[in-house]
């Protein structure tokens, strides 16, 4: 496992530290998670990777809303809850992410597959930039849920021609297959 001060040499770079994590933790503890393990905090004008995002009204003028404002021109912002014994599959992402650990336990990790490292991000108010072009996954091997604020870093608005793929149906994990084939380096 990596110590916090070693995160900068792997896929994480420290951005800044907030002094109001306790307010965010309280706000998150009051949210209704009955619809799943993801709560979206903002909405786009239509472009997932480069669109203009606006904080949803229920999060404006709150601790979470203040942090989104402080982050500036960002992409999709969401709270991701990883239950005990859950993990995401190995993948890369086309856009980097900003992470803030809100609730965690000592056995919740983001794994840097390329460097064979398990990285624990403590809930200490530090906001991290994550290079998601590296293969990674997250796992919660502890006894309590892990909740992170996960924010997409906006990509430049691409206006030239290209292809749009839509794949649906079946039980095959096309998203994972496409990530590994087209996004991995």
C-alpha cells in the first residue's frame, strides 16, 4: 500500500485541501442512496466530455456545491458509493478525474494496475487529480462503505468528423471490452 505522500509518484497529484470536509460528510450522510450507488450532482447541456455543466439546484449553496464551484469548469460530478466487498473492473478512462474521499475505511483502495500498487486515499479533505489513462480499479475490502466525490476533468470540445458508436443488449460487457481495446495504452 502507498502512503499518502507517495501518491504523487503514481497516478495521483494533490490539488488542494478543503477545510469543510465535515460539512460534506454530514450532507452526504443525509442523502437518499435507495436508487443505487451513484448520485449525480450536476447536469450537462448535452456534451458528456466537453459540455457545460450546472450544479443541480438541490446541491447549490451547500458544502458540495461550494466545492464544485471551487473546482471551476468541470465535467460530470457524482458521488460514488462502493459497498463492502465490491470492486470495479480494471479499466482506463478517456478523461482524467478529480477525487475526494468522503467516507472510507483502511481497506478501501484504488489499484494502479501498471505499477502493481494499492493506494488508499484517506478522508482528510485532500482533493486529488487522477491520471485515468493508466489501468486501474477500485475495491472496498473493509466493513463499511466507501464514498468518493468523482468529477470528470473536461476534455477539449472536438468539432471535427468522427464516429459515434452505440452498443446495447446482451450480457457481454462491451463497455469493458471497448475500454481495454481503445483506451488502454
